[in-house]
C-alpha cells in the first residue's frame, strides 16, 4: 500500500467502523487509493490510529458497495471497473435521470427550484475557479437535488448507489475542459424544463446529458489505460 496520508474525520455520533468506512471510501473516490491497490488491515489500522476490528468491518462495507474486493488470506484490494461496468451503470443512470427529471417537472416546488438554480450558480463559480473537487461535488449535488425533489425513496436510494460507484470516473471526466460548456448547457436546459413543467423536454435533455457523460468518461478511462501502457513500455 502506498504511503497515503489519511485524515480521519471523527464523529461522536457515528460508530468507529462508519468513520473508518467514510474515510476509506473518500480516499478511493477521490483517487488517493488507486484501483488495484492492496489494503492491509494492520497498515490501515496504524495509519488511522484505530484497532483492526473497525478496519475489518469497514472493508466489508466497502465490498458491499463494490469498491473493494476481499481476497482470502491476501487482504483487500481496491476494485477497478471495466468499460462494460461503466456502460451498464450509465445505461441505468440514463433511465433514472430521465424519470427523476420528468417527476421533478411535475413535483418540484418554487423554493426547491430556487435552490437548484443556486447550486448551478455555485457549480459555475467552481468552474471559473478551476476547483475540480468542488466541480464534481456540485455536479453531484445538482443531480441529487433533482432526485430528492421526486420524493421517491426507492428511486433516490438506487441513484445514490450508482453515484458512489461512478464518482472517481466523473472526476477524471471533468478534468477535460472541453466537456464543461456542454455540461453547463445541459444543466440550464434541465432547469428550464423544470421551470416550464415540460416533462418531455426534461427527460430528453437529462438522458442526452448522461449519454454525453458516458462518451467522455469512457474516453478518460481509455486515455488512462493508454498512459499506463506507455509507462510500462518505457520501463
């Protein structure tokens, strides 16, 4: 395991295993722990300043979210996703986004719409400041706000699970400056559709938005794979 520096965020209201879980998940999603990296219980416990028990429990929780693989007698390993995995998830996400936006066109309150517009303003400010993590975080909050406005707990739960799995790939995607203007335009189109209560337009824009994401996430993944091959060939 690389010499990753962890900042464990203690929370008196959460069990220690959940604190460790959140710390490790954030490290995976933000790329501080890389696909293929080994996660040894004793090393993690030492780095985090905890016993091995909450680390072991946290790793099992990460396995349930498909972020790590537990290998008998070898410990845990950060999982990568194949191109097929990404496409499969985004196909589902496209349908969910279309449904959520259609429902938001009917259900979103004026107050909630104002908050969505505010999130978009913050998103554009983060773009101007070139703050990559804020861009990814606010993009996620923008879509999450739409799902929350549907008041459909099952839909929200499925969406949140998909968001977790794709976060690290979305960061790689957002590193490509060429995608930003289109994403801003898509967001504004979604806001316009919700404002006009136009479910058909909202569905079309939301699904087109995910199709666009799919193309560029796959391009980012392929570029990364090529970089790794080039580095191996130079050795």
